[in-house]
């Protein structure tokens, strides 16, 4: 037993070392799995209607890309108008931004004793002479520019890393859809091969457990995308009602960043407060914050609970701890995948505890015929509760 444990530890260490060396494959693989979870229900339903998986996968891509193209075509004109309006108002906007920053610096220095130098802000904004704001001299701005260039030179290596990360991200977003397409086409055969790895006596149990994992993870990601769309629409409408400039762009950002749990909702509200305060005063900024709070309350108490209770079934405290742990271990990907990872771990531990410790069956296992039709493992085709895979 001791030698077996030592051997397993050595094997695990070698496996972790190998995975660390090839970690470059995980981002496109994770993104491909997200695409599969989103599109597999559509492909499976087309297959049930006699369409082959290869044709169904291509059609699903066409439908999704066509829908995205249609949405973009509808949104481009108002977004272009708002960007054009922003360009026209930029001179006044940067003047107001500098004015607000200087007033805030004075307030903080008077009330909290904290001194903030706004010289760099004024120089970077390149505000022209104006009696309403304190403009630094050209000589001082030249000194600030020189300091900025020295800072860039000192962090040149970091900028190279950022450039490499950007190129890597572009490569990931190109490879992931292609990888997802191939996996979607061969998914039933891959599920069949995965089941054949396990002893025949446990294949029914693995198929049932895989179906539950598929429903949990797939439902979580599909629900998150649905929530992001709803939050984006509600935020845009709310910002438009209060007269916030660039309401469509800010609402779209609020919906997109809502995919990041906990942190994302504050990004849209903070951006709305900044734009509102600079363009219309503190009152408009506070109204933008109020809109963001109302949208988040509707999301937190009505939309997300109805989706989460059907998918991950985790306590809010567990969700927050999962996000913090994921961010510490894997950064952005940890924030995105922390909650479904913990949900899958809870499901596996609960299953093992019930079946191996308590000796009960947590759910009736299916009876797949592995030799003919492969059962649905990961991801599940849909979220129907009566579908055991």
C-alpha cells in the first residue's frame, strides 16, 4: 500500500509537470468547451430531426454568426453616432474631466489631508489654456512627458509581454472556434470512447454522472450568457431614460463585463458614473449609479437565482470564495471557471459520499448500450430535468 501511494504521488507530480509545460493548450480548449456547451443543444436537436452532426454543426455556426452579424449591423449605426458625438465633444469633455479631477483633489486635501497631483492628468489630456482650470506650464508638461517616456523605457519588457499576450489571445480566439467545430462533429464518438475507458460494470454510473455534470456546467454558462444579455439591455434602457451620453456603449460594456462575477457589475456602473459626472454633473453620475444598482438588484434577486438554482446550486458565500480562489490560482480564467469547477467538485463528492459511504443510489442509472449508441456524457444536450443522459 505504501509503495502504491508513493507511485501514485510520483505519477501525479509528473502529470502536473507535463500539464504545466503544455499549459498553452488550455485557454483555447476551455473556450472551445464553452462554445460546445452553447451550441451542442442546437446541434443535437438538428440531429434528432435527421440532420447529420457535421451539417448541423456548420448550420449552428451559420445561425449564431448570422445572428451576431445581424445584431452588430443593427447596433453599429447608433454606436457610430455616439462615437462621432464623443469625438466632437472631446475638447469640452477633457476640460470637464480635468476640472472634476482638480475639484476632487482639492476636496480630498481639505477633508482628508491627502494631496493628489493633477499635473500629469492635465498634461496627458493636453488641455489648452482656459481660465476655469489650472493648466501647468509647457516646461512642466515637457518634464512630465520625459518622466512618462522613462517609465515606458523601464517597462519595455513588460510591454513586450503584453504584446505577446495580445497575440496569444488573438490566436486563442481563432483556434478555439475551429477546435469546437471538430469536437462538435465527433462528440458522440468521443463520448463513446470516454465510456470505454471505464470498466463495463461502471459505465452506466459514469454515463449518469457525466450527464449531471454536463447539465450543471452547460446550464451555468448558457445562463451566464443569458444574464449578460438581459443586464446589457436593461442597463442600456436605464441609461437612455436618464439621458446619459453614450448610453448604448456603456450598457453594452455593462452586459459584457457582467460575465465576470462580483467584479463585472461594478465596471458598467463606475463607467456610467464617470461619464455622467463629467458630462452632466454629480447628479447625473449618481443617477447612473442608481440605474446600475437597480439592474443588479433585479439580476441578483430575480434573474440569476432562478438560473443558478437549476445549475450550480451553490450558496452565495461559496460562490464568492470560489471566485476569490480561482482568481488567485488562475487569474481571469480562474474567475470565469471557479464557480462551475466547485459545482462539479461538489457534485462528484456528493455522488461518491452517497454511493460509496452511505451505499445508496442518488439517482436511477440509465441503461446505455455502449456497443451501439453512445450515451450523452459531457456536455448534456439540454437542461430538462427528466433527461438522465
